[in-house]
C-alpha cells in the first residue's frame, strides 16, 4: 500500500473519508459516482480505486485527464476547474460529495456558500471534514508555524491561511446539514498530539539529507497506528457526514498494528549518516577553502584600502586641478571679453587714424599752398619795393623838375 508512506495528516483524512464512502455505497445500485470538491492533488482516488471520482479545484492539474465513464450520460469529466462556492453541476447530480480540509482556507462568508453548494449537488450523502476551532489547535498551529519558518525560512502557506481565516466551527456546518439530510453524524479524527508530532518529524527530517526512506518508514509506522477518537489528547479534525440513509459509524481503524521495529529504518538512518559524513567532510573542505579565500579576501581588502586611499588623494588632486581649470576658464573668459573690447577700440582708432591721415594730407596741401602764397607775396613785396624806389626816384626827378621849372619861372 503505497499510500501508507503518505504524511499522516493526509492519510488519516483520506482513509476515514473512504470508510464513510463505503458505508454509504452499500445503499447505491451502481458504482459510486463521487465529487471530490477541493481535490488539490486528487489523492482521494488512491483510497477509492473502485469509485468514479470527479475532482474539482480552483487550481487546474498539470495535465488534463480523460472523462470518466458515468453510469448515465453525459460522461462526467475527471477534473473540473471551479470554486466550491459556485459548483457548475445540477441539483443532486452526485450521489456522494466529499469536501476535505477546504473550509478553513476560505472566509466565513464563503464557507456558508461552499457548504450550501455541496449540499445542493449531493443526492445520497455529503462528507465534509475540517480542522475545527479549539484552543489546542490554535496553540499547536502557532508553534508549528514558528518551527516551519525556522526550518525552511519561509512561512507555511496553509497555516498562514488558517490564522487569517480562522478554523471552522462544526456547529454551524452541522446545522446546515441537518436542514438537508435526515441523518447527520459527527466523528473526530487524529489526536492533536499525533498531528503535531507527525509534522514535527517531517520538519526535522528536512534537515537531514536523503531522509526519504526514514520519512517513509516513520510515516508508515504512524499510519498503521489506530486513530482512536477516545484518545486523551483533543482531536484536530472533525468529520460531518450527512446521509439520507442510516449509516454504521466506521471503526477507528482497520489497519494491522505496527511492527515492533521497521526493518528498513536502521538502513535508512545508516545511509543518511553516511551521506551526512560525506557532506561533513565536504563542508570541512569548503571551510578550509573559505578560510583561504577569506585570507585572500583580507589581503585584497587591504590592497583595496590602499588603492582607495590613493584614489582619494588623486581625486583631491583632480578636484584641485578642476578648480584651477575653472579659475583659468574664468580668466580666459575675462581676457576674451577684454580682447573683444580692445578689438572694437582698435577698429575705432583705425578709423580715426585714417581720418587723421586724410586731414594731415589736406593740411600738408594747404601748407604748401600757403607757402606758395607766401613766396608769391614776397615776390610782390619785392616788386612793390622796386616800384617804390622807382616812384621815389621819379618823385625826386619830378621834384627836381618842379624846382627847375620854378627857378626858370622866377624873374
């Protein structure tokens, strides 16, 4: 029985559900047609190989399955992608509906819708199981959540949902079932101590390499134990079974008692120990390599510090040079503006110089003209002097003539 190696929490859940299905199936004329609402991995089919099971879940399977052969057409698909709060089936389409550990993963409002839908599509019986609300369950789940995080480093998804939505109150679900079915049975399953211990074993084995054989041996040992509702420890899960027929409550367990010692357990532990020794030797080698790498890293870090200091010094020098370059750029800009101003001034002076040269040439010409006039005046003056001397001479001659005339005219 391969499912004996299944985690005990799941094994006890599916095993008891299968016993209740067989209790109902005695009233059915055909091979039982069952809806597994919230099937997840469809593990219930391993416990009911003689039944026709339609699985339903909000998460589709990795590969689709062919439709099952139903006693009445049309064929019912082996998987339906839908939510338990809106089942895509007709009224009383399935003789038996099974819903295991679904209600604690949805809100209280959705729980009522899901239960109503399950009861609507069920004809002969409905089997609903869930972790029920209790102080012990809350305490153990909180503790297990902390252990899961310590071992795996991540929160446990389903325990997180339990804490967010709260565990289920059996009274509310039972009252809804009583409105539909004349016979409603309540049975608790799996002592809370066993539930916690099995999970603790699973988390502990996660720390051991190649612990699969050990896990299989221990889980087989636990799964062969009798699930006794009368255990001193409180139960973790409640089964509610609504039926149109009177049912015989299944016995706690029909499994054979566990052997005093699992034959494969010592070999599994020896294999795990050998693997652990190999890993320890490898870890020591890695530790030595890490130490050498650490020494090299320290040397590189020292060299890096030196390079960083040199870099900082160069950075300061470059910063100083950049400041000087900025100052020089400012000076160059000022000189450029001065040169532009001087260029404009030179242009103006050049223009004025050309004008002055033109004026100078005009003045030189005028000076030459004046000099020519002065020379001409000098010549005129000389001529005038000559004429004045001639006039004086003539005047002297005239005076002499007049004197002569006067003397001539005297008696």
